[in-house]
């Protein structure tokens, strides 16, 4: 009798790996993950021809990899694999990068691009958007403190598969990577008068309560984004966007 744990049928592989893997939900998440060298043991689609046509149009660089990886499965089977089926009808499982490798990346000095710290973020969509920004700007990584899991499927969905383009880990404030901490807060010095160094640790507070006391105690520079009186604060992810843009516009630059 065939040993089910050795089956090469994609649905069996999926069921075997689902609990320990990262769900890549949709064509774009899979495309990004492949571009940034994720290991993808299984990928399924409800329409192989349509998925490969999308690759021809939008991502010819990963078309061959997709051709090898993608297995067509019936719509009903696909719906059992993913909680909210994606309009592109593509889903895959990727191997999560090792924590040790990510920690090594985060702690390596000298650093050529900042680390973004989200201090006890609450909103999964914000965390995903920040990971996408960090990937786009070539940040070294994104560290979260607190209870939110930055590899939660909703965060991965919001990050469009770009968790593989930057080092994403959860750490305690006491374990933050080396480098001067620039913490963003409306009470800080105006960012427009500052150059953010490439080895900066850029810290942002929680959506509800701002920066924690622990993070403030680690802060070297408190920095504000321009904002007119009577506006209390910006959204967390847009604050990260402005700060990374400022870093890039004042010398630090994505490739
Ligand atoms: C939604 S805000 C937090 C609002 C929160 N109610 C508070 O008391 O600070 C989330 C984070 O975005 C950053 N932020 C928002 N607006 C900012 C501004 N004008 N200057 C600097 N940082 C800002 C800060 O890091 C802040 O902790």
C-alpha cells in the first residue's frame, strides 16, 4: 500500500505541509515570493492556462518557474485549501525562512538600510502594508514587538508575498537590532531637518497607544512628521511610508 506521507499528489502535499507553511494567496503573492527566492513546494490553480497567460503579461521572469510548479485542481478542491479564494485562482505554500537566518540579517553590521520596528502593532493589514513598503525600499527588515504575529496569513496577504524580500521577525524591545533608534512621534523633532542614517532603527508606535515606555527608553532621537495642528496623528503604515521615503530622498536609496 502507498504511504500517504510520501504521496506526490499536490493536494496530499498541501495537506501535509499546510500547518507549517506560509500561505501565498493569489498570483501576485506567489510571483513576489518566487522573485525573492522563497522555497515553494506546492502551487495550485483553478486555471493553469489563465495563470500562465498572466505570467506572460505581468511576470515573464517567473513564467518558467510557474510552468513547472503550478498544478490545476478543480475549483471545489481549491476552495477547500484557502479560506477566501483569490480572484486569480492561484495559491501556494512556501517554506518560512529560518528565524536564525533572519536574526543574523537583522543583527549584521555595518548595515546599508534601516530596520523598521512596529512597537506592538494591532492591525494585521497595517503590518502587511509596512512589510510591502520595507520590501520596496530595500529595508533590512521589519521587526514587530508585542503579540501580533507578523507571519499571520492576513499579514502575508497584505504584504503581497514580500515577506521573502526583507527579514520579518517578532522580538522583544530588549532584543532589537543594533543601531541608533529613531522613534516616530508627533512630539519629536521635525524629520525635514534630519538625515536618517542607513543603520537607523526606525520605530513606530501602536495604532492605539503610540510608542511604549520600553521603546521610548531605547530611543536616541524622537522624530515627527509634518502635520498641521488639530490633526492628532497619521495612520501607522502611511507614517512608515513617509519616513522611508525621507530616508531614500536624503541619501539612502533603493536599488
Ligand atoms: C496611529 S499613530 C498612534 C496614535 C496614538 N493614538 C498615539 O497616542 O500616539 C501610530 C504611529 O504612527 C506614527 N505617527 C503618526 N503620526 C505621526 C506624526 N505626525 N509624526 C511622527 N510619527 C507619527 C507614530 O509612530 C505613532 O505611534
